[in-house]
């Protein structure tokens, strides 16, 4: 029972991530830009979720579609045990 301790109730709030594509309007999401898309896939070639990447919902959908297109023409690796 920790009646006098405020450590239990204290939570760590980190700074909210902002969507890099909303901030910089000149940056375009293109399936041919493998260098940019590599930022949004993990070491195991999985697509990084929104809460980690900091993208807004609209741009996360566009990034996901671009990654899938780049995988289709072998610009990016496809996830699985052989990666």
C-alpha cells in the first residue's frame, strides 16, 4: 500500500510525434524512393505502425501502399523467415 508515494501515480508523457509529411509539404511519398521507405520498415521487413513512426493516418496509408508496391517490384525486402 503506497499511500504517501506519488511515484506510482506519476506517468511519463513523451512529446507527441508529428507527421513528417504534414510538416514538410515538399516531401512526396513515392514507391520508387526506397531510401525513404526503408525508414518505415523494421529490421525484419515489417511495416512500422503509426504510433511508432509518428505518421498521421492518411500518410501512413500512403506509406503502406508505397511499401507494398516497392516490394512487388523487388525494391524492398518482403518479410518472412528468409529475410
